[in-house]
C-alpha cells in the first residue's frame, strides 16, 4: 500500500469516528501496526520490538483497527457491474465473474475442530465463499447460503457467475458439465470444449486469491487469535484488497497477477476429463423446474456455439 492510499484510509477511518489519536499513538501509527502484522504475518512480540510499545498496547491497537476496518468493510464490497468485458464476447458475453471457495487455515480448540476439518486434506480451515469479478475484486464474501441470507449475493438480471463442479448449474450460476466424455461421441464433444473454456474463465478467481494472499500472508497460516478475530481478519483482508484495487488499480501486487487477456490461451484439443454423471432432474428449492431448465438450456447454447467455432477453425492438412 503506497503512501497516498495509506493516508486516505487513515482519513476515512478518522472522519467516520472509528479511530482517533491517543496521547501516545497517532492514527497513522495504529494503522501501520495493523498492516505490518497482517502484511508480514508477524506476532506481537516481533512488533513490540519494531514499534517500541508493550505487548498490551500493540494488541489493543491491532484489535481496534481490525474492528474499525471490518465495521466499514461492506462499503468496499460492490456487487458486480452488469457491464461485461468484451474479451468474453460472444460466447460468455453475460458472465460477470466467478464464485468459488477459498480455504484459510484456522486455529481452534480440540472440541471445535470438527466443522473446520477439511475433508480433502484433513487440515483445519475456514471455508470462505466469495464472488470475484474479472478485475480481481471481490464482489461478495461469506450457493445456497449466499442466496438465502439477508445480505444475499445479487446477480443482475440476465447475467451469471461461473462456478465449478461442486455446484449445480442454476439461474445466475453456470457450472461445467459432468459425466464422461468421449472424443467419438458427437454429443459429448461440445461439452468438452465448453468445459475447457469454462476452466479458463474460472482462473480469474485464482488470480484474485493469489493477490489477496500475496498482500496479506497472515492468511497463509493459522494465527494464534480467537476464532472471531480470525474470521474478522479474512473480512478485513478482502475489504482492504478491494480498497487498494479501487484506489490504485496498478498496484504492484495486482500487476503480478494480471493477465493481458484471459482468453488468449488456447488448447490443443477440445476435450477435458469430466466428473460423475450430473443429475439434470434435481430440483433446487430456490428455483422452479422451469428456471433450472432454462439455465441448462443456456449452457447448452453456449457449448453449441463454442463447438461450432472450434470445428470451423480446425486446421486442415
């Protein structure tokens, strides 16, 4: 975070009455202590030596700033714009971003570990669901729960997010095809081409996650804080990530993870391995059968257009 962006954030926190100067520590130093801890994954003892304050003082101001940032975090989260980058024309012209989960290491007591145990690797993690736009910003953080909670994820009419195979294909959320694919099956080949392009789009959220963890390495380990503090750290980190992106889009961390064009990558073939059979008849409680059917039809139309383009551009020998 460069100086103008830093001082602007200090001004925001001060004018909103969230932080104030004390007799010993100005707001700028309070924020610097907080950013130093989350930006270098340091513990209180190390920061004591750097800033010359007691552990109690460091801890108190760290928590004050954390609470201040999380209290205004929603102002840094903006729903995705209905405007779509023209690099996705014509096939994914209505795609506004990607929804996926990020695994953040967490430290909890033995009696609390059950819900945080990752089924894939056995590690203890927070499973954070986010929506990310293609400009590396997070639109939403925290697909059923995200759609039903009071502050639910808003999808503009006629637009959709990309989701991976963990989720069902639903209105506003386009998932890859499941089931086996055969290069000799004319009905399956378009699905393979669709899934390959879908995978390229999905990489946008990986770049956003990469930038987030690069800037705030405290998210790479399980810091020894109470669970509620660990949860707030994720919220604050995502909010500050967005704040910097909005105020200084050419920040060096973002430049590391930006690509000139997401869809410039090409594949040698149209197929990719697909997963188990997808239940097309499963009804979702949030949407009626006709709405679910419309979302499946939209995916088929995109796959058909992609396949036609692929066939027309096959090399001839």
